[in-house]
């Protein structure tokens, strides 16, 4: 679908002409699970508990036999070694016990170039998450290397488009038409089978009666709150759900300069509006984008070239001996 009829609007020019309230009040309100987090190092926690238990037992036995026998050359080194190992294990567990949060929202404004009595606008919102955790632990490590080496950040950028029409008789009244986003209804939160070409349009009436958007899965696609309430397992297993609203503090215009710092070309995002509301029948307009899988394609490519397409990697031990080569591969992609 051609999108050449859309033109990006300078934010300051838009503010001068229309103000900023339309952008703020129409920003998508989002429910996000507080249990969205990175893989925890449970083995470190179990080992830590075992070592601490052994240390306390050893100290108790040493105190009991103290009147009979005490060897400081054994006692203190054991405490030192167990304390050091415990510290490393505790640090490793805390370092991996990281919650993924919805931290802010960027936006861009587009206007159609048609010359008639009705103008159309698209507010393209980019809710930003602090990270993303793939269900496959091995691929998640590779994805983190991809982010560190190529993107230079761990942010996960998502996208929700909101379409409007403005009549020439009331040029400052933005009438919402509807939402367009990757629809993840019915997908289990930790399912590896993610379809990023599930863009779907919903008329603005869908958002009435506090029917907010909710994160549908680990890839931070979206579904409606009413959909979530029908999915009992997801609603309860990932509770509590935190409601995020946007204001002047966390809603920011996305500039071309900032895109450079984010390596925007490597993001699986097509920022230009994908629908043409002036053609009507938005529910039947479709959008598929090869770029939407760009990050996962790079990850799968490095697995094929270095580890092999015939190997099924799932656990961290499956990457043993490959991490330095994978890291070097990503570095070579930059050159």
C-alpha cells in the first residue's frame, strides 16, 4: 500500500496552529503486566541458599566443638570463600531479577496531502518499554547482544496509530476515527509464535467504557482490555496490571535527531501511516511489512551462520563456546 499521500508535520508548527491537547488526550492508555520481567537466575538463588545453609551449619558445629578443637586456618578461609561466592551469586540473581516497565511514549504527527474540505491526521504513538524478554532463554541472550552491539540500547519501541479527520469549517476540532496496531488477541503471553503482521483497525467506539489497550504478550503487541478479561489465565497469571496514562512529562515528540541516536533504521518500525482514511472501509485495508521482523531475522541469521540451522537452542548451555563469535558477528555488521 502506497503511503506517499502522508506528510510529516513539524511538531512546533502543529502546536502553534492547534495546541497540544489533541496529542495528549488521544494518547493510548495502556495496561501493562507487572510480571513482565527478564529470566531470573534461579540456579544462583538455589546455590546461594545451599551455601548459606552450609555456612551456618559449619559455624554452629565449630561453636559446639570450640572448647575441644578450633583451627583458624580452616575456619576463616571457609567463611571468606563462602562469603565471596554468596556475594557473587546474590549479585547475579539481583542483576537478572529485572522487571520490564512502560517508561514513556514518543509520537509523530502526519497529515494527508489531499486538497478538499476534510483533512486527515495520523498521530503515530510509540509506547517505549525498558526492555524485552524472549521466552527462549538462549535466543534472549543473543537478542541482548544484538541490542548492545547494534542498537546501543535495550529499549523496545512499539507503535499505535490513531487517525483523525478535521473539517475545514471547524479546523481545530480533531474527530477521532480509530486505532491501528499489531493485534495480539488470544496469544499466550510467553508463546514464541509471534505474528507481527497482525495489524488491525478498530473504530474509535471500541475504546469507549474504559476499554483500554493492554500488552498482549512478551513482544508487547496489544489487545483490548475487554479481550483480556475474557482470557482468565492471562488476566490472573500476570496480575497486577498497571494503568499508564500520558502527560507532558512522559509524552515526547520524536525528532529526526533522536532517531539517529536510537539507530532507528534497525528498529522493526515503519513510521509512515499505513492506512488511507479518505478511501473509506478502514476495516478492510491491510498492511504487511517485511521490516517488522528485521530484529528477529538478524538473530536467526546469526544462529544459522555460527551455531547451525540444524541445532535447536533453548538453554544457556546451548550457547557455550559461541558467545564471543556471536558478539564479533554483530560488531562486523556495523562496519
